[in-house]
């Protein structure tokens, strides 16, 4: 089967143990999670999980449906890269002495539209926000000068490209049904 990178966006109530339930679905299907980012969403009391995994569409569809059936999960959807706007952030700790001795290092940082956010006598911290390939490209560029002491990158964050936020529509529909049931009582 043809595997591609999918991004799942899951919204859940802020309850302990939900992350474990979500990751267990991937484990049962023997699908490795490539990246995972969890944060509060724009809706109070709701958390947003952005998960990436290499899979075929049939498997990722089944995983998404299983996650969506969890009681605490409000909504789960999967997307291809064409459907979402994505970013990552990376930090590179580089040797200050190398940075000062070789002007090409700062040139590599500028060419990649990264920022030096801290400099001290021992190390400098470079920050880069962008697509995965841009972050890796900067890492490879700095690695050529043997100046990278540490490197870390975040998980993917993503928002859909559509005009409608599916969670907002879901919550509005749920509230309308609740109010209609109250009127019928």
C-alpha cells in the first residue's frame, strides 16, 4: 500500500488520560506517530492534538474513526499536507567560537531566514520556524561547519485551510440540538 504523511487534528475535553487513549489506537494498528503536539485550542476547555503518521488512507481513516468514538473526543479528522497550513519550530545551539571565526555560519543563518536569539561566550541559539524541509536544510547547512552542539525541533502545528472551523460548526450544532431538546421537554 502507498503510505504518505497524514496530519490528524483531534479536539478533546481537557481530561487526564485522553492522550494515552489516543496513542493506544495507533499502537493497536501498529502505526508509528511521527510527531505529536498538544495544546489548548481557541475553545475554552478543549485541547487540540496535532498528530502526524505515515500510513495509507484506509488505515488512517480507521484510526481517525476509532479516536472519534472516544467519549472525551469532540472531533477527529485527518488531512494531507495540501489541506492544512503547517509549521514547525527548531532551535540550534551552535558554538560561539565557530560562529565568530567563520562568517559563513551567520550567512547560512541569514539565507535560511533564521534568527540568532541568544549569544554568550560558549554558545549561540538560532531559532527557525518553517516547514520541515526548511528546518532540516538549515541543520544540514550548519552541520557542514561542524558547529552544531544541540538541535531540537517541535512537532508540527497545523490549521486547516478551509474557511470553516469544523469544531465550531460541531459545537454550534450540538448546542442547537441541546436547546431544541429542552424546548421539547
